[in-house]
């Protein structure tokens, strides 16, 4: 794998991580992605909720969880409650309803701070990746594997990829911020 492909892959992993973290930050809208990390005990093993049920949006603030095996409904309900998502769970004859309360302005501010904290974590990871690649380039030049011109070209390519991913991460954060303020 060449260096350009390798750095882009590592930077994409950071972006994917941030997208997953943002999906777990609850906005006023009901989102099935919020339940993706909830694990339910099913037949002695912990299973992701989305592997033992269908999760759909019933309305703007309600998710419908249809558990495929009726014997696991109670465990699913407990798992969602134990996840401390700030939602209420109601069981009925066809499964579970997960109800999202309106966000208070105080809670919106907390979630916004959390989103910005996650963005900063992602930026730190990007800086570490950039530093690692810059060191590899320096070592290659010192070892005589590449010339000075090629060193500058490679460094520019790394910085360009880092600048692009930072813009992308900032855009994700701005999108989450507008969701939280809506």
C-alpha cells in the first residue's frame, strides 16, 4: 500500500469514528442509530439490538422496536433503560416504543459541548497521524531513499490530505450543531 492510500485510509477511520460518535449524540429527533450500540442478553450472549429486532421511526420523537423473539422483549427493554439514553421505554403487544423527550436548552448546550469535545479528539488523532507520516518522510530522506524535492512533495500531499479531512470533520460538527439547535 502506498503512503497516499495509507494516510487517506487512516484519516477516513478518524472520520468514520467521529460520525459514529455524533450518531450517538441524541438530538431532538428520533434516530435508530442511537440504539446501535445497545447490547441485549439473548440466549446467554450479548447481541446488538439491531441484530435481534427491527428498529424504525414511528414519528419525530418515537422509535418502534419490533423484537423478533417475544422471549427477549423484556431483556431488550431493560437494555435500553440501562443504556441511560435519557429516553422512556414503553412495552406494548407489538414490541417497544422508545420515546425521546424534548431537549431542554441546558441539555442542548451539554450535547453541543460533547460534540465539540469529540471533534477535538478527532483533530488530535489527525495530528498524530500527520506527525507519524511526517517522521516517516524525514527518515526516508535521511536514509537516502528519497530526495529533498520528493520529501517536500510527499509532505505537501500529507498536509493536503490532513487539511481536507479537517474541513470534513468541521463540516460534520457544524451539521450536528445545527441539528442540536433545531
